[in-house]
């Protein structure tokens, strides 16, 4: 086929499909070109592929030929992939993230408190927010862990008890940190 690469899905590059009108193709091209142009932070390679896609899809004859070749069985097309969304990293990944947030937040809080760096009070505020975020993530792990239990498991029906225990642990941990701060003055 002249000037087109069947390993790349031109429709996907422009954010279109086979039913998109020529006017919409042009509109999508201009929008993508504004984002991917090398002067706007894009790369030359991205712009080259975008121009190639537009050149094929704007010309009705080339577009029909591309669509015909594209529909042949056995052809693999290029698809854009990304990493898994956060909910797909699993309970272990969520738990690790929560643990690291809590660890970093506590480290920052202890650093400010025990190094007498009082002029860095914004760092203490950041530490508190990181700890709160870690607590929220830990609660999400608890909920995900409960949801992963089989329906016949007796623990699954005791969500109020689980919430109470979780918040008692959080409160006890906060009180323990308070005791450490007051004991080491």
C-alpha cells in the first residue's frame, strides 16, 4: 500500500473510527497537532506519525484502500497500551503504597520534631497530610481485602466491627505518636 503503515492504527492515533467524517478527521488532526507539535513539547516522531495518519485518512481513495487492507484477517494493528490502573495492582500493591505513605509521613514528622527544624513547619503540615493519605489508602486495603474474601467467610459480614477495629488502631497509633513526642521533649 502506498505511503501507509498497516502496523499502526491511524484511526487510533487521531482518536477516530471508520465512521468519522472528513471534517471531523481534520478537526481531530488539528487538535492532536497542537498537542504533539515539537514546538509544543511533542516529538518529531509523534508529529511524523500524526501527519502520516492524516495524509491517509483525509484522502478518500487512500482511506478506502487503507480500510480494505486493514480488514484483512491475520493483520495485527498497533494499539496504545498503558500501565494498570491503581485498582488493578492488587491488595499487596495497595498495602505497600499505604505503608510507604505512612512511613514517609512519619519520617517527615519525626524529622521536623526531633531535629528542631521549626522553621520548616510547612514540612510538618505536609507530613500530616501524607499520613492522612496513607490512612485513607490503608482503609481502602481493608475494604478490598474484605471484598476479596469468599461470600461464605464469616468475617465478611462483620464490616462494622472491622471499621471499629481499624479506627481504634489508627487512634491508638496517633496516641502512641503523641506519647513519643511528649516523652522525648
